């Protein structure tokens, strides 16, 4: 199975969080960045458009890189992402309802380093990635996830990519120009 670093099209509308909302939600955002559950303390978040472009099914919140999914897309992918350890956190904009996909599926020790191609800094941060190879048992039945070594990167399976394309969901970049590919290895 192949996995891709989740990227977005350049022509989508991006969103930001107002200062008042930022203060209210800051402790929850810290937990989300650590892939922790926040659903029990969540209330609907108001998002502001950063730059008006094309409204799409997928977008993100600037400065946080939280993945947004439209209500339409949520209804379509919810059954596919069943049991994927995802929380749908409601948000509203001036015109649409979105959800932050809080991906609480954080996989530890998933990279097979001797067959992957990347560099590490002295602090252990992974950089200059050419290819990552995961242990298959760690990624099995996980169409979307994060890894401990790169907690800000969202990986999606080729199956989820095909599902989104089949349903004409917009906003994600599945082009060959997205060079960051990972595979699993038995």
C-alpha cells in the first residue's frame, strides 16, 4: 500500500482563527497538535476566510495546518474513515459548515529506517525525505494517520485518495507533483 503526504490545491480558500477564538481554544489546539482527543470540550468554532479563492471540500486553517472538511465531504467519507480514530470538530464560516479533522491516530515507531530515504538532524528531526517505508502491521487498515516522528504531517492511503477522487471531492492535491510518498513493508 502507498501513502501520500496530504497536500492541498493552490486555488482553495484558506481559513484563520480570530483572536478571541484563538484565546478560547488555545489549550485545545495544543492537545490537537499532540493528536489527543478534544471532542468532550469542543464547541463550534468560528473561522474567518484568509484569502477568498475557491470553496472546496477540503481546506486548512493557516498557522495550525488543521485539516478542514466540508459537511458534504464529511457525509461522504465518514463511512470510509470509520474506526480511523478521527474526531469531527464542528466549525462555521460565513457561508459554509466545516469540520476540523482531529486525527488522533498517531503511530509510533512505524518507520523502517534502513530502507527509508531521509536525513535526520542532530536533534532527531526527520528532513529531506525521499521515501518512507512503514511497518505494514502499523499502517494496516489506517487510511489516514500521523506518525510520531512527523506529527504535523498527515498521511493518507492510496485507497482514501481513490475514494476522494471517485466522489469528486475537491481541495486535495493528488498530482504526481506531490513527491512525498511512503509505502508499507511486511
